[in-house]
């Protein structure tokens, strides 16, 4: 059997069951489709795709939805470029999913995709440490309760090669300690929760 080539980033995330990477491939859902928003301040809000009213102008990459929390008199435009969505019913979180809410996990995913994109050039992996610094910054900024081993599971699910594991985990520990030292305060993490919930 021919070994499948690994392309770190969105493709591997999609194949590993990442809901955020899957969202990039959904496109405009059909009328009647149930969905939930999985990024931003409206993460975990649910709704149904409805028909575009005659007086509404058609905008590329957007659809009209009746959100469950809104009055039937009000519909919402949803941009598949600006918001990530997941069709309902959706599968359980993958086993590698970190103990983060949807909003925080989506921010981490964006940083990891950028890290993968900048590290995989000319079909070769060469760790871009500046991009990984952004991963560390996101974890610090959002006070994410994620340990180095859990971070590695997420990175591996997005195709980061095994030979990079040792150096990445070491760099993560060093970077986290440096940030803590520079800010002169203890890193107060958020509480761990069920993966990919609100």
C-alpha cells in the first residue's frame, strides 16, 4: 500500500476530524440545514438556514439563518468566511481535542494553521519558530488550560511531524516560562472543561 503524503495544516486537520478545518470546506449550506456557530462571541449559537427573502441582496459567501435565540421576525446573515459553522447533528469531539471551549479552541486552531503553513515549505517541514511564538501568545492571552502533551496532540492531528515533537515541547516550556517572567505574574489558567463546548 502506498503511504499517504502528509500536508500539515488544514488538510490534515480535516482528515483528523477537526471541526474548524472541516468548516472551511462546508460552503453555503442548503435551506433547512441545522447548524451551530463554532467561533467568535456567538460560538455555540444554533440556527437553521432559511430562504433568502426577495428584498435581501445576495452577498457572496453569506446565507440567511433563523437563529434559535432570536424572534421569528428577525433573521441573521452568516458569513462562512467570517464565522466557522458546524452542521447539526455533529460528531463527538475527536479524542485529541483540548479541554477548551469552542471560542478559545478556534483561536488556537487559527494560530496552529498559520504555524503549519509557515513551517511547511517546498514539501519539507522546517519549524518556523516565530509562528510558534504566536501559538504561545494565544495560549497566554486566552489563559488556556492546555499542557504541553495536549498541545502536541493538537499539533500532531494537524500533521506536524513526529521528529519535531521534542524540540517543540521544549520550546513551548521555555517560551511559557519567559512570558511568565516578563509579565512578572503567575499564569492563571482558565478552568478545564469538556472539549469544544461553550
